[in-house]
């Protein structure tokens, strides 16, 4: 039976919705965060529960269709959509249930961080998550998870305590400390290689207000401000997370934007004073605000910009690398997007390294070339800029891999292996062989079955 002829049968078999190429909502349903990705699936199954996911897997198997999975659709590689295949779309599954007494939250597989934070903040609770609200909870978690609360509480995956997963053969598997614990280990950083998560459970922490926002530095003080940021991050207490972005202004001169997030009780914390004291401060937007407002500090329009990201975790951020980045940010001769510098100090290093598959805990920073543009005619130039910038960072690389959540689809298997290390990669391959031996879920930073 041809795929087109089978759509009506699939519509009868699922409780959710089925969208095909002839439907009015098709173009909107196939769009993802990265406008560079323009793919046309044969069918999009908008699921509302694990039964729908299992039915969609069965349909793909019968019709020999490649499978892609959409949670938030935010991966820059565009793994959430495929040409001529079936998309398991979880965007109708966005519920978040919070237990304030137990300090836990259960999120459906399609929930975004805006959904999650809005729900948990009604009880004054948080878990460390993403910094862009439209990012999917599941996708970020499965790649590790770096954000505004990394120094305070660690990585997002460190707080994942349970999951409901539908494997490609349609089996519903529950993972937790006392049930399928090895799968839980793999979900903590191993990407979407093992199944489709329809529910995730997290530990929460009390927090409702922070001191945060953006500090912008320009002019001749940018280099010194960059060094200042590095030094403050290196000695910061665990109640101050800090990220930075390097960009250019209208004159194509470097600009540094620092995003602190302070969660302590000091009304005038030394760390924020130190950041503000750097030369070249042109705008001070740091203030006391709700955590939800802090989560709105960064925004990245969904589906409007073309993206190509490439970077490395680094052991240190020496003056030589800072100078290299200052040169790279102006090398394109037009606004390139930016370079993102995420500090890894604090609690991320405290977590039990054997509890999850992530391999970058002991890095000092994650440094990523984030090429962002709109004109398709400039694709080659922007992609080349990102690749060249990543190559300039590589001499300081921590290991040979990068951040799974930021990797593009063209990363070689050696770099994926390098993201975990040989021992963890072998363990992940064994898990893959158990839960997805036919590598149905290969639209990801793929771990082939052992």
C-alpha cells in the first residue's frame, strides 16, 4: 500500500492528528528552528500519547519510511524533519505536572522550557534548563543541558530521575533508578538514540527571583572585558552562573555581551560588582527579576534564521584564544551571528560522573561559533566562517568532541565518539543494540548499535 493511500488508515489509528503534503497545515508542521533546513516528509504524525508513537513506528516500518522525531524542533542540525519519511511530532504533548511537596515535575515529551518553567514557577521551583523558551525539554536534557543555572545546580540531565520511552518496536519502557537504570544513564547525555520519550521526570529546587540580565561592553575595552569575564567566571561562587556572547556592532567592531545569573542573598554580590567594573561597559541591564524574566533574556526566532553551529569544549580560555576569537568575529566582514561562551564552573563538576553519559564536565568553557543569517545566497560564506572559527578554537579543545546539542548533521562519527569518550561510547552502543538494534532512530548525533 502506497504511503499516500495509507494516510487515512493512519488517521483512524491514532488519537492525535496526521498531516500529509496536501494538507493546508503541512508547511507549518514541517518547519523547524533552523531555516537552513527545508525538508518534505511524506507524513507527520502529531501524537498525543505513547500509543500513537507506537502506531507511528509501526506505520513507518510497514512502509519502510525513515523516522524523524520532533520535540521542540530546536536542534540546529534539523534532525526533527526528514525528506520522504515519517515525523513523530510530539508538539501536542506539552503538559507539565508539578508536585510542590515532592519537588518533582513530570513533563510530556513535547514540552518546551517555557511550558516547564511557567508550570514550576507557580510553586517557586526550578530545574536547570535551556535559555531559549521554545527549546524542547527532552532534546536539551538528552544532550546534557547548559543554561542560566549550571553553576548552581549542574546540568539538566543531572536532574532527570525517570522517563517513559517508546522504543522503535513499539514497546513502552520506563527508566529510573530502580528500573532500567542503564537506559536512564544513556538518556542523561546520549541523545535521542534509544526511543521516543513521552514523559520525563525531574528533581526541582526552590527559586523564584534572581539578579540577572545583560551587560554590554564595546569600544576599546572589549578585550579587557572579555578577560575580566573569564577571570570572574573562573573564581565565581556557585550562586553565580555566567555566559557571554561575542558579536559585532553596526560599525562591525567587536561587542561582548555577558549574561550573569545570581541566585544568592547578597544585595550587592561581589561577582556582579566585578563584572560591572570591567572597562567598556556601555549598557547595564542587570537587575533583580523573576526567574521567568531571566529566561527571556535570550531569544532566537523560530524558523526565521539560517543557522550553522560548530564549536569545542575548552580546558581554558587563555589570552591567545581570546585574541583569536576577537579576530574571527570580524573576519566575515558582516555580522556573522556570534560566538557563544558558556562557563562550566560550579556544580556541573560536582555531579557523579558515572550517573550519565555526558563527557564534558571537566571542561572550563563551551565555545561555539554560531553562524546566523537569512540570505540563502550567503550559505557557503557563513558555513565556512563557522567551520574556520571552530578550527581556530580546536587547539584548546577538551577532548575531540563537541556539545551534542549544538552539533550539525555533518559531524563525523569520530567527533560523536569524542563527545563521550571511548568507554562511554561503547556502553552507549550496547544500549543502542538493546533498544534500537536496527538503528531506526538515526536522525541524531548517531550512535550505531554494537
